[in-house]
């Protein structure tokens, strides 16, 4: 049986069950087009073009680029100047 996590939200006064998939999405290493759309407030086509540009840069530097995804630390470095995980 999988262990389950429960989150208590103080402001709403409710208990929410968090599945393994939801928990993994919060700490996922790769950003998807949906993450980019949410982060920048852009439409899906623009988010894909940004991902393509960043993946092209990674490929040019010799890294393996996964189509439609970008490593979160690379994203943070390109948009914020440093990886927030390192701070």
C-alpha cells in the first residue's frame, strides 16, 4: 500500500489528500508547456516556441534536449539569472 500525504490548508480549513502524482508534479525536475504558460501567462503556441528556443540552446551546448520540456534549473537560470535551488 502506498503511503499517502495529507495537507492541511489553514485558511480554507479543509484537509486535502495529495496523491503521489500530484506530489511529483510539485517537485518535478522538468518544466512542461503548461508550467511555462502558467509562469509567463502566455498562450500554448508561445510557450512551445520558448521551449524550442531553450532546447535549441541546450542542444548547441551539447546537452540532450527533451522536446516540449526544459530542466527547471536551466529555466530559472535563463529567466532569473540563477537557479533558485542553489540559493
